[in-house]
């Protein structure tokens, strides 16, 4: 099912990108008078929607001469990008949209998103330079255009079930942080031992399934590996570094440190208490209670050092929306320093001025100030966004198919060589 959705999403995305490339530019060609704006969302969380409505209503109250209403509409398709692109291809184009980082470069390259740099820079008090350069870079082109505000800039961290480790007779992992022993190898050794003694899951990546293979390859930076070159033109899956990493990962599956891939089975939940380690973002803390003792730590180091990672989502103005000017102005209002602090209740902010314990504690009240400092504030400025590519939808399913044998114990070198043979023509364009 998930692989089928991936193929459908790729087809839908390819189709909508072709539509944008072939169609003339849209723009503010709609009816005269105040606009009705619409923003497409991935989230249907009632608290998220209530906050957005509050900000939207305040904007309309101040700008009623140009905007008379703002509607926030969750996309109901379980595959958000497939739903959004199908909606756009059908002519129902929102003025603004929530864009996940994996689709950002492809949307920018195809002209789907509108450059809002001048609007943001020209808005009094906006402070565009307050946004972390590393957070903004994935949403810029080579001319400095800005195509989204990365409202969610959330680092991946390691959740640790301290009670489960104690039951299994394992060491205090928090005490290893900052020492040479805090490595993926040490964590996987502890995970394997815990699984062996308790039958609980050792090290889990809850967002991973064969379709979302980047949830595994994102960790390869600790081995000095990347899936493709920085300019995106050369496949690096068959590099010695990526081969070493995937061989290591495969070994962890075989010895029980990492659970075996089981088709469409739902991943074990850390909140169940039956998982020793979980690689996840800040939002997972909301599902946890006091039923077991847990900690939130920065990711360990690999053989080539520490490689912090963030996942992002941006909010963008669509190039073919009917009311680009009004939508861009609302985007500047929604993400100004004051409202960015409101959004930080739910989403780790990209603004330097908001990277403090007081602000982030609102988004994660269950985390200690020390955990927020070490696993978020100290990490975010240097963290890298998961690998992106401007034509990802055209080859992602080929990577998925190639990695299937890795998850099932097959020859890693043959698998990665095959992946590069499959995707290199696409990467080279």
C-alpha cells in the first residue's frame, strides 16, 4: 500500500510540475476587491488550526481592505503531497501551502512556489536575517530568492527508555553524552543487548518504512556518506561510505538491535514502553507520560563524527495562486517575530531570537531545560536538512526498490550499485 501511494504521489507530482512548467504564470488576476485566501495544510490538529485561525482573523481585522477571509484547509489524502498536487492539477490552487522539505527543491525548480524575498525584506520589523541561514538555505535559489518560511525546523534526537535499559542491565546512556563512547556503535550494542534480554525493540526509527527510505539514509552523514553529490548530479549510493553505513545498518537488523522490516506493519511506539531507543523529533514527547523514565538526547556520532539533522516544513505562496500579493503579505504577517513565537508553541522555530529554553519549553513542556539546551538549541544552528533533490519524485521509487534487498539481508554492494545504475541517468538530466 505505501509503495503504491509513493508511485501515485510521484505520478501526481510529475504531472503538476509539468502543468506549472507549461502554463503561463498566474498571479493577481482574480476579481477586484478584498481577497478570500486559502492555505492548504498537512495538519488537521485542532490546536494548530485554532492558532492559525486566530492569527488569520487578526490579519483580516487589520487588512480588511485587501483580504476579507482566510481559510485553513487540511488536505485529507493520507499522502499529503499526492493530495496537494492532485488538487493543484485539478485547478483548485490554494494561495498558500504547507510544503515538506523533501518536495521543496522540486517545487522551487519547477516554478511552483512564488519568491517572497522582497515582501519579507520590505516588511517593517520582519528581520529576515534573524532566520538561521542553514534553515533558510533549502528554500532559496542560486539568486537568493526565498520560496518558503521554514516554520518547523525540528532536529532529530534520541529518545531513551531508561527503565528498560536498567531492567536489561545496561549503562546510563545520558552519562555517555559528550564522551568518545557516545557513538552509534555503542548505542546499537546496548540496543541489541536490551532486545536479547527483554525481547523489547532495540533501536527504532518510527518514520521509517520502505517508501520513506530517507529516514534511514539521513543517518549516513555520521559515516561521511550522502545519497548523491552536493549538486545532485552524481549518485553516491555506491560510495564506500554509504556501502559501509548500509552494511552496518543491515548487521544491526540481523543481530536484533534494529527491528526487521515487515511490510506495512506499523512501527513500534516508544510510548508503549517496549522500545529502548527511538530516533524522532520534538513532537514525539507529547505522547509520553510518567509511566516510565525516559530522556531526550542529541544523536550519537558515527565513525566520521557528529552529524546533526533537522526535518523541516515550510509555508509558501503558490506561483499560480490568484492572490499572490495578498498571500505574500499574509505570509510575512504569519511569520513575523511576534507570530513566529506563537507558532513555536507547536513547531521548533528557525529564528535565532527564539532559540531559547523559555520559548521551546512551550512546544515541549515535558522536556527538561537541560534536554532542550543540549538536544535542540545546541544542535539546530549547525544541523543539516535531510538530503533533498530537485527531481526526487522521478527516482525515489527506484531507490526504494533497490534498498528492499538491503533490508532483507541481501548483498549491499550489489544493491547500491544497481541503484546508481538505475538513477544516474535521471540525476545527470
